[in-house]
C-alpha cells in the first residue's frame, strides 16, 4: 500500500531531471533559440510540453517500472490455492466496481505491502508481497485488495499524473526564470552573448529544488486519496476487515522500500512530509466514524 505513489514520484523526478538536461542542451546548442526561450510565452510552451510529457511518460511506464523495481511476477495461470484465491478475489472486486480485470502479481518481500498502478482503469496492475500473504488473515488481505482496486476504480494514478504535470510545468518554467535572473546578475555590464554557465547551473539546481517541493504537494494530495480508497476497501470487503488490515499494518515493521525510494519513508521528521499515506491511526478513526455514521443513518431510516 506504500509503494504506488513513491514509484510514481521517483520515476517522475528522474524523468524530469533527464528532460531538464535535454532542454538545457537544446538551448545551449542553439537548436532552441535564445530569443524563443527568453520570451515567457515560448518558455511556457516548452514547460507545458516537457512538464506534462514527463508526467505521462511516468504514468505509461508505471507498470513496467513497478514490476522491475519489486520483481513482481504476474499470475498468468494460478499454480496453487493461494494464487487462485488471490486471482478470484481481485476479479470479484474488479467486477463490482466495473473495471477491466487488472493484472495480478506477487513479489518477494518480508514486509506486508501491496500496490496498484497502471495508466488507466482498464490497464492496471495489483501486486501483493509474500509477507502480506503470509502474515495477514484472508479477510484482511481481501480488504487490502479492495483498497487497491478502489484506487484503480477512482482513477487515482491519472488524477495524480495531471497534478504532477501542472507542477512539472511550473518547475520547468520558474527554474529557468530563476536561472535567467541569476545569470543576469552575474553578467551585468558584460556584452550579451547568450546564457552563461551561471544560467545552466542555477537552472538545474532550481529545478531539482522545486521538483522536491512539487513532490511534497503530490504526496499531500495522495494522502487525501488514501481515505477514499480505505472507504472503497471497506465497501468491498467490510469495515471490520479494512480496520483490522490497517491495524495489522500499523503493528508491522516499516516497509522495505528500494534504496531509491527510502527518502519517501513514513517515519517521523521531514521524511513524513513525503509520505503518500496518512498515519494509520487517522485512517482507522475515519473508517470507524464513517461506519458509525452509516449505522446511525440506518437506524434513523
């Protein structure tokens, strides 16, 4: 449940750095004229193209990156009772929410974890760790799968990609504005021969810094979406099962994220600002309040 957004954020940051280098090279070699890049209109056009391009490349590659990063093995034909149950449970949830059956995968990891990813509601992947299958009861795994299928049905990956595209556009645009201002200050009074080394260095530093700030915003939006996915899991598998699954996750060891994703951990301090998920206690409280409100409504009717 903790890998989905972290994968998107890390992939997007990597792609944005690469695209930023490409854009800088195009400008330095004169393929993009200095006059075009100095005009705010031209710069904004390039920022939109590269910003949304980076976000949607991340989305299109999300399943491939997830499989490669976690080593997830897709279940083409169930080989045992556990795989059969897992496959049938995902199918049942997918049918109830009206989406195309996702690919179902298992990856080898000791921590209890699961994620859903993919470019659309009808082209998705739901994967669970071996640790989750070994340490959770069936009804709890059922709730976790419902939570992940709810993410797919809600279109969360596409929504966050659009948010990321807007933020990428601002990052590219303002990093080059900052680079231009710093370059002008460094070369004030000198003959204008185009952007200097100060522009390129300050632009890349600003892009990385603003990209990290953008990731904070994406993580904040992700935390809001988790409450909705919890409600979806509760509707598909029952509130009690969803609460039990969250509580078991709360008692488990921290997620063993790949090294490139460790900065996005859920422990305290600055790292918690990058967390894609709210604290377990808040999620359990929200579910219980929702269940209590629903029960009162049924009594009133």
